[in-house]
């Protein structure tokens, strides 16, 4: 629904007394004077209490005229109205002008005469109803307070029309502003007004509020500011709405704004010498006034400093609203209360378009499809909807389609002009960055865009992009999110570039439309103006004909991105100005012809998925290269040795080059990331010719190397190492490698190799500070050596599918998680060690391992077989260990889920070894029969009040196995051990329902909120 403008004057009256006489005449006189007045003409249909809509009308009004007539107090409805009116008088400083119509004020003040009689009748009716008696008390207070206010006393002996004229004249003098024209169809404004009113905090009279409304051009910032002005202006001594501050500052100066502001508020024309004098007068004249100021379309900090330089410029209770396109401007002025003015939602946009295009809600069905198309095009921008709706009014549906086609090809000039204001205010480099994003990178991830634009603009690119976001030209951006901007702002940017040369794409700075690019490449019409070509995602199987020399004239080309397009031949030339070259699926065998010269500016070379590329040529002509990627080049056989001597190279990616057999030695001091996984033919890890201190993380898997070079220790600052499925055979000389080199490594993953009993002690000596160790799927070693117990930092150990493992001789003292699924060769002595009570005394363990004994450890004092196990506690929450053994029926691969209930309410358990809810194992098809799961659980209070649980003297905790289909859980064994020294339980824990023992009356099903069930962590 459209927003309803608030009334200024509210008339409270007894309809049967004055509706058709005095009150009706007063209402007409006020309306004739242009004063919005609320006149409730439904008195005969009123109930006993006023409605929420009437309360809202009272709260939005600023002047109240209660008309006290002889029978006013007979109506509980009128009396409730009066209570709300007096409340607004006290809390909002509203004006109350009582009219005593043929009654004496003393009768109202002291509730005598007819007022006393009616109140006595109300009291008799309200007997034995405490709520209504309180209403009666409030009525009496309100009547007394209203009668004590200055008002108007009408006697039947006077002229009524003169009496009414006096009231209307006084009200006109009290109204200090006129209503602003907000919008012809103010759709969607009401909720936004309420949000801004909350920021203004109108009830606080002891502070000055500054609120900023920001958003892109055409979003409705000025419209919203006007609507808020109309709703709140009557609460201030003075009001001023300064329109178009940006334009006035350009055409005149700030001194002109001071003239207007002082003239409106102080009602005096000051001859100002300069801005400083204006500031002094504003501070002097306004510092004791409660005023409302709205500065519309501010674009410079100096404007704010001249108009509202500080909160102490204005009197207590004042409010200042600023609209701007620049969010950063508000922050620079210290304004923290801000509101982002956002697009209309789809429903609001459709309603506004219907009203603009048809002037009502009745729309012929043949227009529905095109209406939705217009809404999609406008993307919620009110300016676009209003402009297009006006243009389409009265036209046939065929005209609508034609006009919309034109809009989609060439943006409307009125919309373009408004949106381009923010662009025009940018610095030159910021303009360039905006055009890059608008033309080429909408929807791309920021991480990729940052790398591309960094090659253009250097490290200041984040600052430039931040400025665009502050000016609402692009959406919020952060790591790994997509670049977003409004569709019409995108069109505006593209139109700016198109206007560089409307008829010749080869003379524009950026090319992104594939037909334009094909034409330029085919016809060799490129020029030095072209800085960026973005040919993304091939949409056609046709081959592009060209002679390969189209780039010859593009001497200023900085970025070339081509993804999956077919060309009749390879490029014969690339300009040396290139900074970023990405050619995905480069369809030719060699790069020699294009990389045979100097490319001193190139920072990124990316040739991924180039399935025909057989070798990487000499790249010594790219001395400033920072990233080189040729992943999934399936035909690549050789790489020139020069790639190992690029001093500035930070990323080298050869992932998935399945035919690559040799990698040249590396002397890359700047290298941060090195990727050679899935190079199945690679026999040797490259020699490292220098210290590589910038590499923190190495991941290598699915390659054919059998050993690491001695120079591997040149990764001297390594923190995470993954060597998986490489079938490494560690040589004896490895024990001479310096273990100190790998002292920073915390995460080691050696899953799926051929580790032997001889090499494990050496590896454990290397990684003395490891916290996570994955040895899973190693089928050769049989013993975990005693020195494992010296790994004091190790907390997580994965031994899953170590089928040959027989003996565990050492356990790290701080181990928390052990995952030894399918280690069926484990000796009974090792299993007993894993189940020893002493090992779990830390209260933070979670072990999962085979248990051929089929028994739960004896130190679990409470054991059960079946679906559930329970205990009761009082006073304090216990610290417990919980264990279970699942007996799986033959050929059954579905497993039950363990659930936990507190007083009958389900709680979740978080656990590192399990994924998702407790009981959903890493692999649902993993054979887990005769395995023991042993974990420590701590019941912790959450933020909800625990009193709800503590209403019960005994609290019931139950573990339950829930089976899928026909899975039989009756043979599941479970056990619970209470760590008394960690629980501080005074009253204790019971494993039998206390109510059944007669100790207590039992517990009720009180809601089980207030506790989180979590795995204990250090």
C-alpha cells in the first residue's frame, strides 16, 4: 500500500454532541486552510476500546483539540483517546488546545456536573475489574491535566464562526512549515520512514542526533528524507530542508547556503562577509533552539563542516539528516547512525510501475509479462521505474516491447545523467577502476579481480575499490565474494565506454561484447586506445578467422583474457604493454612466437586447460612475473629452465599436467605457492637451489616421486605439509636432515604412502611440534614407535585403514582425538592401552578404534545393552565419558544415529571426529562393527537462563540410538563414567530414576533449554 501522510491536527469529540455542528464546522475550516486534520466519522460503530489504527493516528498527529461537550465523559472511547493525547503531550511536547463547548472547565477539572455523573456510572460498571479500575484512574488524571491547559471556552451566546476563526488562526501560527511534496506514488516508503525514525530517537530530548542516508543516485534518498521531514517536523521549533546542496555549492558557494538556512530558521537576512561569519552566526543563533535540519545531496566534507560542524551548534533535541551517495563522507564527519537506502523489492517495484504506467492497480492481463520484464530491467531502482513508467503510460503493449528493447541496448538519458553524477565525482584512477569492473568483472570473485587490477594499479587497488563502495557504485566486497553492482549502474559504465566511440569499437578503451571483439580481431581495427579485452565463456562453436596480427596496433593493451574461444591460427604478436595475460584453452602447441621478446610489465601468465600446449618456452623476458599457471595442460612435456629463476615469482601452478616428466630446479626466493599434484608422470621432486622462506603450505598428491631431494629442507618456514598417494620410500640419509628446519610444521598429512617401520622414527623426529598427524591408508608399517610419546603437541592422530598396524608403543601425552577405524591387526595389549582409564583422565579425549574383546572397560561404572542409557543429576552439571560398541548385522551398511535428550528435549553434540550431528560417521559405508567409540562430554550452560532446568531437583540425561529401517540396536553396548573430581557434584549422580526409589517425587517434563552438549576441548 502507498504511504498515508500524517495528520497535523487531531479532533477528539463526542459525535452525538457536536459532529454535525461545531466539530464539523471546525474540521471544514481547518481543511479549507490547508491543514491536514484527523476527523473520525465512525463514532456510531465504535467499540469499548480504541483501535490500533486510531492510536497510530494520535501518535502521528502534532496538535490535539479535545472538544469537551456535555456528554464527552459518557464515552469510554473518548476518554481513552484523551489518555493517549495527554501521553503525547508529555512525551513528545505536542500541543493540546482544549475546547470547552458549553461546559465549565471546572466540571472537567474536578469531575463534577455531568462529568462526575458519568464517571460514577463507569465506576459502578467496573467494580471487581482491576484493569478497568486502573483505566478509570487514568481517565480522571487526563481530564484534570487537560482542564488545566490554556484553551477556548465557547458560550452559546457568542458567534460560533468567529470562535472557529480564532482557533484556526492560532493553529496556523503554531505550524512552522508546509508539507513537502514527497512522491506521486510513495510506494514502500512507510517501513523505511520507521527505520529512520528509530535512528532519530525522537524521545531523547537531551542530545543532538545526526543521521546519514546513503545510497546510489535514483535510489530515493531525497524522497525518504522529505517523507521523514513531513512526519517529524512539527516536533521542532524550527525546520529547514536544504535541497541540492551539491549543485548549489557548485553554482553559488557555501555562503549562499548559510543565507538560506538562517533566513528560514531565524527569519532574518544576514549580510555575510564569508563562510566563517556564517558559521559563527549559526552557532550563536541556533545553539539554544530545537531544530530539524535536512541537507540533501551532500558530496563534500567541507559542506558538512560549514553547515553542521558539531553537535554543539544546535539545541538539545535537534536532529540533522544528511543524504549522500558517499558513505565514507559520513564516517569522516563522525556520523555513526546511518541508513542504507536500498532498492524496492519485487512486489513494491511492480506496484509502483503499475501506478506509473496505468495510474491505478487495474492492469490488462496482456501487459503482465512485459511488466515483469520492466521490473527485472529496473532492478528495484525507483528512478528507473518512474522514468520508464511515465514513458510507457497510454501506450500499446507492442510499443512497450519496442521501447524496452531500446532501453536494454542504450540506457535512457535521464537515468544515465542521474547515475553518472557519482562517477563524475571520482578521481581519474577511480573512474578507470569503476569502468573495468562495470564492463568486465561484475559477478567475478574479488580474489580474481584483485589480482587482475593489481597488475594495473598496484597495491592501491583496494583503496580505489573501497571508494567505489563508499559512493554506492558497487556493492559490499570482501574476500572470496562476488563483485556486485546495480544492473543500471553497470549499464551506465558500459555506456560511458561505448560513447568513447559509438561506431568503432576498436577505438574504445575496453572491449567485452564478443561480437565487437570478433569484428576488431578479424578486421584489424584495434587502436592504442584499447586497454582491456575480456572475451569470456565461449558461446559459439564457430572458429574466428584472423591473421594473428590484430594485437599489433594495441600498443596500450594491459589485460587480455580469452576463455575457450577457437581461432583459425595462433597469435603472431602480443604487445609488450601487457600486464595480465589469461588465455584459457590456448589452442596451439607453442608459445615461442609470442613470448620471444621482453614483457617487462607482465605480472600474470595463465594458460590453464591448454590441452595442445607441449612446452613452456624461455620466459626470462618476463622478469616481473608474479604468477605463472598452466594447470591441466595434459600434453605439456617440458618446461624451460628459465622458469626456475624468476626472482619475483610468487605462484607456480602445474597441477594436473599428467605427461610432465621433469621439473627444472627452482631458485625462487619470492615463491609462496607451488603446486605439482596430479602430475602422474613426474618422477622427481625439483631441486631447491635456495631458501624459500615464503612457502608455508605444501600439498602434493598423486605423483610418481619415490623420494624427496635433500634440498627439500630449503622450505625452511613450512607450517603445513601434505604428501599423499605418492608412495614415498624414505631413504636412510634422511636421518641426517636437520629436524630443526621443520620445527614450525604443525599439520602433517602423509596418508596413502608406503611408510615403513624404519622411516617413522625419522619422520617423527623431523616434526617434533606437530599437532595434527594423518598416517591413514599406509599399509606397510606395523609399529607406532615409542618416540611418538615425545610429540607433546600432538592432539589429533588419524590411523584409519592402517591394516598392518599391530602395536602402539607410545601415546602422546596431550592426544585428544584418535581415529583408528579398520585397524583390525591391533594387538590386545594396544587395545587395552587405548581403553585405560589413566589415558582419558584429561577429560578431553575422543577415541575410535577396533575392540575385538567386544567389552566395555570396567571403569565405566554404569553399563547398558540396548537402545538407551540414562542418568540423573542434581545441583551441578557432571563431566562424563560416554562409550559404545555397535554390533552390525551382516550385510547391513546403515548405521544408527546417537541422540541425546535433557529432560526429554533433544540436544546436539558437536564432535570433531564426526561430521554434522553426533553419530553421522565420516563414511556411512565404513564397516564399524566391533569398534569402540569413547568420548568425553561436558554439559555446559548456554546463554539461556538455567532456571528452567533447575525447577527440577533431578535432571534426566538420556543417550538414545535411533535406528534406520530394520537395523537392530538391541545389542549395542553403552557405558557412562562420571569424572567426579571434574564435576563438583555434591548431591551426586543417579543411574536409577530417583522417583522409583522413593527418594524424591520425581521430575516433571520441564523444557530442556539452558544447556549445550559439547565435546570438551582444551
